[in-house]
């Protein structure tokens, strides 16, 4: 599992207590090791903050399955494992003899998850790339942006962040079935196909009514006002939503328009521009923290727009324990995100930082695979660990 979508799935398993061995290459680095932001703004393979976040709790080894010696180790890992996860285009695993047909001959009860953009078959199966590409092809880009401008996709590789949730649910179901029946299972998982569910209303609007949804900025069909409004300062903003009639009445009072407090939603939608201009006039005279505080105190959904340093000290995130300090082998204490949920009887928590490149190679080979030192030396000489 490399990049973001796949490692997010296995990070969840590691948080829940699974022993997850992260297999990498020492000559072709995982791209996320090279992505911004870097710890202390210092580029380097151990400093990628996203890599460290997505791979916390895992053991790390390097392996070259393109060599006969590397494939031998890979096959032994398959024998040891309950679950095998990979996120390459289909031809890669086949070329290494690690496709599901080969894997289940080695370990018939293994559960295997293949997660790539378009699945293992079909005309787009070998289309490689990141979630920004499948996000555009699925339709996220066409419905995001402003009505009078060209489409602007959602920030980041969108399907890398939406697809891990159904992928994890599918994988857990297969693991549960294995526990109950002893039978393995193969999951051919398409990031693009799974992520379509997150724009289901737009898909249904076309299928049912023939309407193609396009970008409409921050507008909503169900709430008004609903937007991001300017505050005092350079590029300072606050999101404000009148989530129901009561919230609108309270907001109308704050902005000095009590004459409009009883407007029903249909009328507010018809007068959207007028109302949101009035909200902007009010917010633009206040600090975003003041807007947030006044709105929340009045029962109106509102929050300032934050950058990364502000998120790091956000009191609600601190209260929820969102940021976790873990000890990294290279630079000491680093900060990562906590799991998004807790459980009543089980600890779900990262037990260690992400691995440095090949950090646990010797330990995995000797403790989990039972190799002796001579065997490890022979494999190293055969370039199995490049």
C-alpha cells in the first residue's frame, strides 16, 4: 500500500492492534515521502508529514520483489499474513507473481485487498495515478467551483481520502468472514467506483431528472444563508450557516435585519444574494473569532476558516485529542492525527510513529519469518532488500 488511499486503510488496522508490515522500496521511494509538508520544513524521506501520519503504528521493511530473492521473502510474508493489501495497477502485482491467484496458492485462507483507481479489469484498469485524476473523471471537479468560472476541483487527491472508508469496511467484513468460515476472500476495490457514492445526489439528479449538476460556490439548496464570509484582516474568513428557521432568526438579529427574521427558507433562497450581502457587511467589521463566538452563542452554525498553525492549537481539536505525539526513530517526538473514533472495550490508538525506511527489516525477518542471520546476509547479497 503506497501513497495515501491504501496506507489509510492499513493505518486503521494498525491503530486497532494489527501487526502491519509496510513493504517499501529503497530505490523507488513512496511518493508521499517526498510530499509537502515536511517536518521542520526540511525535505527528506523521513520528514514527509503525510507519510508519517498515514503509516503510524506500522513496521517498515524494504524489499525488491522484482528479484528472485525478494520474491522469496514476499512469499514468506504471504504465508505469515492473515491479510495482504496492495494499491498498484494490476500489471505490477502480476509481474511479481503476487496477484491473488498466486497468493492464494501460497496461503489459501488469506484475505487480499487490491485498491487502485479503476479496479483489476475493464478499459481503465491500467490507468495509474492519484486521487485527483479519478476525482476529475468521476465527476467531483465538474460540480465544485463557482458558477461563472471553470471547474475547480476539491483540494487534494479527493478519492484518496473518500475511498478508504468503504475499503476498510469491506476488508473488515472479509476478515470477519474468514474468522467464521476459515475461507479467504479477494476484494477488487476501485477507488473511483467507491467514491461515486459521495456524489450520489448529483448522480441521481442526472439519472432521475436529466440535470447535470455544476459548480455553485458555497450555495446550498437546503440552507440560506450558507457561505464563507469576510472578516477583518487580510484573507480572513468565517463560515456561517443558518441551519434552520430558528438559526436564521437569530442571525437576522445579529446583522441588524430583524425585519427579515421570519422569512421562510423558500423566500430566503429567492433572496440569497441580498441576505448574504447583509451577512458579509456584518462579518467584515469583526474579527473572525468574534463572528464565530457570537454565532455559536446564538445557536448558529459557524466557524472561522483556519490554516495549519491555527488548527494545531484549535481548542476543540485539543479537547477531542485529535493531535498525538509519537516518538520517531529519526527526529524524536512528532505529531500525527489520532484515529477518528474510539471504542467502548478496545483501545484504538497508534502505538508507534511511522517507520524510517527499512527500520524494522532485521526484526521482521528474524522474529516474524524466523530467518537466521546467515539467511538475512544471503538475501542482502542477492539484493532482495533494494
